[in-house]
C-alpha cells in the first residue's frame, strides 16, 4: 500500500510538472526567395500529449525590393498570406493528433502559394511551413521551398512573431470554453462534417462512427 501511495504521488507530480506549451520566436526570420530557415524553442521543451494546438502569428514588413516600398510598416502574416492565397491564413492555426503519444511528431505541415500584383509586376509567392516536436521534446519551425519572384519583388522580414504549441488539456472540450456541455457535441459534429483533424477523435486516420464513440467516451470521463 505504501509503494502504491508513493507511485500515485509520483504520477501527480509528473502531471503537475508537465510542460504545457512552448513558444518559438520568429523575429528576424525572412521570407526571401530560395532562403530556408528554421527556429526552435530550445532550451524550452514540451511534454508528450495526445493532442496539440498550434498557432503561427506575427507582423512582417517589406525589407527589400517592391515589398519594401509597398509595406514600409508591418502588417500581419495572416493579411500577407490572404493577399496571395485567399483563405490561406486559416491554416496558421489548428489542432493535431499525436496517435502514439510520444515524440518526435509533426504538428503542422502546410504549403502556401499564390500570385498577386505587387506594383507593376505579378508576384509569385510560395512557402512550405512545418512545425513539430523532436525526440528531445524541443519544438521547431521550418520555412523551406521559399519562392518570391521575380527578383524585383524583394523580401519580407518578421518584426515580431511566434509559433505557439500547446498540449490540449481536455480534448472533448471542442469549443475550448473550459466547460463540457452540449455545445461541445455540436462543435464536434461540425468539426467532423468539415473534416477537421479533431473530427478524427480516435486518431486512426479515418472519419467514421468510431470517432463519435471515442468522443462520447472521453466526454463521459470528463476533464482532469
């Protein structure tokens, strides 16, 4: 009994010490043709979880070429993406299932691309954004396959920004209001119908009735 009690205390302490979220600083990162860049949360780490939420945000301004003329003061990353890819900014935040409950794992893996007039030319902009957590529990963010053409268009630089990765403390609280109630059922049904990641509640890679059963079970068990 004494050993069992000590084990229970250790479990509670481990839960209390779990790293709930990490932030990656994006200030100074450039959106420049052919330039690949990466940042990490080191030395900060995040503990393994079943579900994560992520959000990429920040302010960018033109740092060379026509973009420096058109955007001398910072605009939001979301606004910039929308100008080239309508609806693209929606992918800057979301939830991701970690079926194994261990690291490493990928949190976000998204391509952005589009065209828009920039002064006298039509600019083509593309970038692959990837965020994840490595085996050492350190979160990372990568921008690769960057295309900003023609060269006269120039580049953009983050004046501020973060990639925030959080452990989802209570997955059945779909609407994130801190309370389990009937509105979470409606939110889950909507997520399922739209094919959002949280709709695959059992993390098996398919949307089917089993996800409803998994959600109902988690709802019945409640939140920690």
